[in-house]
């Protein structure tokens, strides 16, 4: 066969497709996919283990329980994601939850017919706390750790001031409608969580605001030279974090139909853990809303599974801490392999 005849010989598309499929299913490709989606693999392994140990774990009712438990944490984790993307941290969200819950309970007790007012007051309180954090960080240049630590202490004390050192009980039953009513078969906090995740994911991926947040976290000096108003971005992420904490607080208070002044204690740590497990860098500039959602559900799934297996609370803390460290280690390792 001459070279001209060989050049005119038609190629075999079926053979090309088969070779492509063989390459995609080869060891290196599979290994690459496992590295890229390491947190998903960890999540699936946890689900598989608990499903094997307990038939109750995989039921629809239990999945709803996980979603309901995750909803308040999701709101503060979403706000925490924006803050961490800028290279900051918000330690105050747990105390802001308590303060917002107490003010909502105080308001609805005085005005039982104005349910919307308690929701508005709680969100405004959260927004005000976040705005103070944002002002201190962006305008006064107080380090985020110090600014939000101060707000943590202040908001925690004010929560007890509102209730005069005691929980606010005897609230009208309609206050429970905020958290316990359903829309399309889902409780309102779950609907708010889903809408919040989708909306913020789109904002961070498709809008100039999202790009500016990443730019500020990646290199604030370069961002400022490029025309990004870094002070406005920093102020906005802390204000939004406070607003979401306020909304989370009123939902938690509505669920129990009372105003405990210690509500939300330690929640900031789970929120930060969810963000970091989801692949965000505490140095800023790297992370995603969907990654945070994955980290959040990993933590909540672990909590739920350990409760079902009746693991003692002290061992739950040990297991959860070890898993968080292991998950972040896997993510760091996979990031280096991808690099």
C-alpha cells in the first residue's frame, strides 16, 4: 500500500472512541478524579458506614432530620465563607445568634400579634453586630480575630442583659411557625438554607461582587490597585455574616419557642470547620459556597450517625475532631497533587 493510499484510508471512529473510553477508565484517570473529589469520597464513605451499621440512618425521616439540623448552621457557615474568603474570620456569630434570639423572643412576647416584627428585629440586630465588626476591620484596621472576639464577648453579655440573666419563656405558640411550618413539604429553615446556598453560589461565581471578594482575599493590595474598593468589600462580608447569624438566631428560637441566652454557644467553631473542610483557605482567596455546603453536611451527617449509634458525647467530640483534621489533611494533600 502506497503512502497516498494510506493517507486516504478512512479513520475508525469506533476505535478512537474505544481508546478514549479505555484511557478515561484507566488507573491514572480514576486516581485523578478521586484526588479532585476527595471530600465527596469521604462523605460517601461516612454515609456507607452508618447505613451499614443502622437501617434507620438511610430513611427519609432521618435525612430530613439531618437537613433540619443543618439549616441554622448553614446560614452562619455561608456568612463565614465570605469572611474567610477575604482572609478574615468571624468568631462572633454564635453570640450574635444568642443576642438575636433573645431580642426576637423579647419582641414577640410584647407584641404577640406581630410575628414579622420579631423576625425583622432579630435580623437588624445581627446586621448591626456585623456592621460593627465590618467597621472595625475595614476602617479602623483592627485584626478580624480581635474585632470579632470582642463582639463575641459583648453580644454574649447583651443576650443575658435582654433576658435579665434568664431565658425568655412563655412565648406565643405562633412564634413556632417561623421554624416549624412547611413549604412544599420542607420546613422553612430547610427552604431558606437551599435558597441561600444556591443564591450565594451564583453570586460568588457569576457576579463582579464575587470576583471582588476573591480578589481581596487573594491579594488585597493588587485588588486595590485594580480599582476594587477593599474597605467596602470587607465591610459588606462582615455585615452579611451578622445578618445571616441574626436570621439563624430567630429560627433556632422559633424551633424551641423560647429565648435561651446561651443559644448558639460554640456554633462558630462548627461553621469555621465546615468552611475549612469544604476546601477554603484560612489565608483567603480560595474556597466555594458548594464546598462549604459539603463540609457542613459532612459534619451534620457525622453528628447524626454517632447519635444513632448511641456513641457517648465525649467520644463524639474525639471522633469529630479527628475526622475534621483527617479531612483537611486529605484536602491539603489532594490540592498539592492537583498542583
